[in-house]
């Protein structure tokens, strides 16, 4: 089996390695901009599918894994921050509240001409944050490649008292879902 991860995310690469399958990385090059009026679930599923299909058009005889993760609050997508001001705005919005992390996964098995998809949802709660805590956090970590301007596995974890759902989903690759889909397509 030639397994391909359609992502340049170091976190996804690290998480997929846990499953023990050898794989190569072929990042996708699709536009990740939400369409006007597109809700977070529709958006994340569409982007994961497009990433997988775009990479599938460039490889052969492979099983491609693609994923997309968004942070959403009040049905609004918090993507990757544009700059420090945008990151601080996102963290203020998350402060003292619960929000959802959605990750869509697509598996394209070219040998079976089969595409499987799944969506994982995890609720995450942030403690109330002062501006001092927000700017301290932003000095500690590079958040510009992270949806919602935080990484649960980093220093932001000290401000997250509770999650409901899969921890790896918040990191960007829900391993139980990926494993179930891989088992289905490889059987």
C-alpha cells in the first residue's frame, strides 16, 4: 500500500505516524477560503475532499488521507490568523467560552476507486483570558498556522480546563476516525 498524507502540517504528520503505517507527504494546493454563506461543517468537509482529490490527481495507485480543521464559535469559522491583532481578536472571542473544533477526513483509495469521509466534532472550553495572558501566549508560540490561533498541545493547554470529544481532533487529525476509515478501505 502506498499511503499519502495530503498535508504539510507537522502535527498531522506526527499523528499519522502513530498508526505505524509508512507514508509519504504530498501537500495539496487548493484554496481554503469559505464560500459566501458556507457553514463550518459544509466548508470543512468540502476542503478535506478537495485536498484529497487534488492530490489524487497527482499520484497513482495510492491511498490518500486528507483533512481540514476549523475552529468555530457562534457558527463562525475562526481560521488561521492573518497577524497578531487578528490572533488576539480570536483569543478574546474564545476567552471564557466553549467552542467547537471540526475536522473532516477524506480517504481516497485509488485501487478500489473508493472515497470515504468522516467528520469529528470536539467541544473545547477556554478559561477567561486577560489581554496580558493573550499577548504572553502570542509571544510564546507561533499561532499563524493554527486555526483559532491556538494549539492545545502547546502552552494554550494551560488555559483549556475541559474538552468534550477527541483530543487528537483538536490537534488536527482525529486518530480514531482515521483508523476506522483506513480499516474500512483496506479490508
